[in-house]
């Protein structure tokens, strides 16, 4: 039997923690298990950067395609971008929203893939059940045509997807900055520079270079959609429930008035 790689062990441990989170109805326990899973992944990114710094290894840059499910392709693309940015990667998506591409150092791209597979399931489940405010007003909903109801629901869910991804990106970014800050502080106590922190800061430039090389001469556009405020608010609330950044980051958010 072959020995498991560090990444495979990470996946199994994180999957076990998330399974425990899914198996409990206690919200506190659910958040604790989920927090441990995501903090484990954040620490993995730092450990890999530290190891590369010691070996003076710039890291292998990879380009990975991610296929989206048929429903809510726009929301899936937004989630992929929201994960790629704070994890020192770049990303693009197909205009038909059937797939996306992530560019970056291999260890960071692997984390994007793991988090995407976990959070997409939650996003898709919540998007399929959320309803616009009109649907919660029987009188208003009754007088709308089938087409008007469909349009309201579609726009509301689109806003929900944006809000969810914005919150995920914000909280994951805080978590990553916390990890880097801790590494820098620990190195300062030893009167050294944090090789891991410096490595992480340069990884985004590598990802940016890979994207520019792949799309040399092309103009990348940004999609814009009408998104109701209520949907975005509900999406951000769902992003908070994902508890990606962990208890430590929640305390940080409270301190800064987030």
C-alpha cells in the first residue's frame, strides 16, 4: 500500500471534519468542525510556502480547469474567483459559464479546488431554496405573471450568489493575512525575515504572469448583472454561516467592526 501524500491526508482530515459538521444539528459544533477544516487548509498553504522557502524552490506554476455544474454557472464562476484571489491565484471563466481556469502555484491551486468543491455544494443548495421578497408577500406574488415570478427569482438568486462569494472572499482574505502576520511575528522574534511570508507575497505575481502568458493580447472582460439588494444580503449571511475563517477571524472581524 502506497504512503499517502500530505495533500491526500489533508483532504481526508478536512473531509472528516466537514462530515462531522454535516452530522450535527448543534450550530456551535457545526461551526467548530467547519472552522478546524478550513484553518487546517490555511495552515497547509503556509507550511508549503515555508518548505519551499527553505529549499529556495519558487514552486511549480500550474493551470487547472474547473468544470461547473449546469445550474447557476454564473454563481459558480464568482465563487471560483472569490477563492482564487485571496489564495494568491488568478482565474478566468468561459463566457458560457460552463468552466473556469485557475492559474497559480500548485499548492495554492489545490486549496482553491478543495474549497470550491466544498463550498459549491452549500452555495447550490441554498441558492435553490432562497426566494425573493415578493414570494414572501402572498398578495404581491399572486398578481405577478409566471414570467415576472421567474425573473424576480432569477435576479434574487443571482444577487445571493454574489453576496455569498463576496463574504467568502473577504473572510478568507482575513484568514490568509492572519496566517502571514503570525509567520512574520514569529520570524521577527528570531530576528529573521519570514521566508514563508515573502514566498506567499510573490506567488500572486507568478499567477498573474501565468494568466498574462495564457491570454497574451486578449482583452479580458468583466461580467455585469442586475442584482437585488435583498439577495446580496441573504447571500452574505450564508457566506458568514460557512464560517471559513474560523473563530479567531470572527473575533478579528468584531474588533474591526465588520
